[in-house]
């Protein structure tokens, strides 16, 4: 059989496009944070991970512009050779101080961070133990390690009893790395880190938390999941991304200096990949400056999300409820989700349609997410659109 046969027979996306219900790959033509322009139409954005709204902040934009004037547009090499700028070193030091860890290492994307860290640390005969609902980057990092003959086990979502069951079945004197999302990207649920850390210590396992959706959202001054639980010292490694709170592109891992030093000199994702661009680093540094100067932005973000949780419930919608920036509205069937997305889009609200296998069967949702820069008029506009569409489709 031709290896391309699967490509030619894949028509599902074409069918949804033909029905006018396709919710993906819509180009943003202009971005002002809470308001964007798509297909020439002004939209209120309720689906971005731009949690503090800093992608449109003049200070962040200006920092990116100035870095290009000074360093050019790219680094033209890996960190290992000619691709290290003083900006990389400064950002690593600043992030380490912010997160309360000994050292930080930058990667070119958040996705690449998970691949580079997990596949380098967990080697032949050692174990990765992963939450079943972890982000795809973690799953693929684990599969990459498995290709190097590491072992890969999963436990039921946020179920510490099942985690202990898995760990208790493993050989005693073998390395083990538990990997979990801090805030799970689909539901906004926060990991039960206190119990996870306790189980990890009991069985001699190390802990890696992916805080992609946590930094700038929860914890003291937006310092993420370990800070949220006051477990910074007990959490071995934390990784994250610059593409959300930090209004840029790139990733990082933080932890003990000896561990970071090992990754710096052995991870193929560092050695064989071009380093983060000057503009990416400068924008991230500017965003970090703002977060440190204005921690109240985190409070505004959560207040906005709380306002929407309350509003959706009062309207009669079924939501998934956790104290983060993500507020999923349950729709049900896939076809209904596509239709709901289209009607919201036509009313000037952009959200994300999540369907299986990204969510369980019959749990398709409008995954809404909020920014510190949303004002009450934006939030009320979103609620009004949901109210009208919900009544039209019999959801409320």
C-alpha cells in the first residue's frame, strides 16, 4: 500500500469545511489582545492563551523591536556553538530567580522542552510515569525516551491512589520520573501536587511539572503550581513555555543546577537546534518585568475567569470549574460543537472547539480562556452571545 493512501482518504476536514463549520486555522489579521480581526471582522477573543494580554503591550513590542536592531533577526546556530546571546543568559538567570530554582535552561519552543528534557533524563531501563491526560508534548517526549528503551507507564488522571499502585509495581532500585501538567490545558484542572509529591518521595521518584498554563496564572505573583502549593523546594523540575503568559515563543526548564547543567550538555534538543531568537527573548524579558512589577494582573485574570464561571452557570450552561484562566463550556456531540462554534463566530466571539479524541466522547466543548486585559464589556458581550446561541441550540 502507498504510504500516502491515508492522506488521500482523509476527508473529514473537507466535509466540515464544506458545511461552513470548520473551526480551525482561521487567520488573525490584527491583534489587539481582547479584540482581534479575523476575515475582516472584529471579534472578541475568548480562546487565546495570552493570559496577561501582553502580546499587544507596547513595552513588549518595543523590546522585541530594539532587540532586532541590536542582534538581528536570528541566532544562526545552536546554544552549544554560536547561538548563545547575553539575552539567553540574562533570561535564564531572571527566570531562575523568579521561580525560586537554582538554574534554568531555555529551549526554542515549549513543545521541544518536553521532548528534550524527558528523552534525555529517562534512559534505558528507567521509568517515565505520566498522567493519562498530560499534554501531547509530554506523551511524545515519553515515546521518544521509549524509543531509547526507557519504560513508559501511565496512571489515571490526577488519581494519586492509582499513581501509587503504578509506582509500587515497579522495581525498587530503578530511576523513575513522574511527569504531570500543573494546570491541565483542556479542563483547567490543577494537579494534586501535595499528594503527588508525597507518593513520589515514598517510592524514590523525581517530579517534573509542566507549568505551561500555570505561570502567570496561579501561585504567588503567578509563579506557578509549586508556588501555589508552597512546594517549590519539593518539586524537582518545572518546565514551561513563553507562548502564553510571556507573550513570545520558546520554552524553559528549571531545577537543580547539576540537573540543568547535565541537560545543557547532553540534550539533543539543545545541541542540534537553533536557539531562541533575540526578539523572543527580549519580549519574554519585558513580559517578565511587567509580571514582577504588576502581580495584580494575575488577580485581574482570575477575577475575569471567575466572573465568566459565575455568568455561564447563571445562564444554565454546564461548565468545568477550576480556579484558573480556562473555562470549558460543555456542548456534547461533535456536530453540535461545530454548529455552536460557528454561531458564536458569526456573533463576533472566537472560542476553541475541542472534540474527541482531545476530550472524552460526548464531551465536546467550547474551551474558553481569559486575559487580564479583558474588560467587563468584553466579558458581557461573550456571555450575551453564548446566551443567544445556547437558547437557539437548546443547550440552556
